[in-house]
């Protein structure tokens, strides 16, 4: 039994060196995830070996993925070209980051303006009039929608 467990652990490590996903290794070797985590908790050497194997597996996966990216670039796939430039060239990375930041800041600014307008609208009129304008007849539903929108707005800020 112990010898079989050692063999399974060794095969598990080999599997992770090929693919870093624990779920796939568990499925392939017919080992439950609970068993895998118990092995990690009880066997420190195994845990370290798993981490090392996963790093090797990720490196292998990244090499494979990069080779596919290069194939797509050679096939003139525009999205692959853009992706490669954004992630490997300081010139294009800066423009992407700048554009993303500007877009994000503009969105935050618009949300703040909309929130302020809604607050002013509610302050200016009674709640029944606000409900009528919004097309709601149920105060509870209206309050729930307002609370949901406020949470969404706070996520942006």
C-alpha cells in the first residue's frame, strides 16, 4: 500500500510537469482532490515537489502557448500581433495603458455625474413623482433597483 502510494505520488509529480493543473492530474491518475490535498498536508517533501512540478508544467505550457502565438503572428492574425506588441514592447504597452486609464477615468467621471444628477432629481421632487418618472409603481422594487445601481456605481469608484 505504501509502495503503491509512493508510485502514485511520483506519477502525480510527472503529470504536473506536463500540465500544471491538479484537476487533470487527479482525473488521469484516478486520485481524488481530497487525497491530493491530504498528501500535501501530510508530506512536506511531496508538497515542495508538487510546487516545483507545477512551475515546470507552467513553463512548458507557456512555451507551447508562445509557439502558437508566433504561428498566429506568421499567419497575419491581427489580434495575435496586437497582443504580442502590447505585452512585449514598451512603446505599445504605454499607449495601451494610457488609453485604458483614460477610458477608465472617463467612465468614473460619468458615473459620478449620473449619481449626482439622480440625487438632485430625488431631492427636487417627492418620491412618488420620481417613481412615476422611472416607470416604477412599487416602492420596494424601486428601492431595490436604486440600491443595486448604487452598488454598481461604487464598484466603478
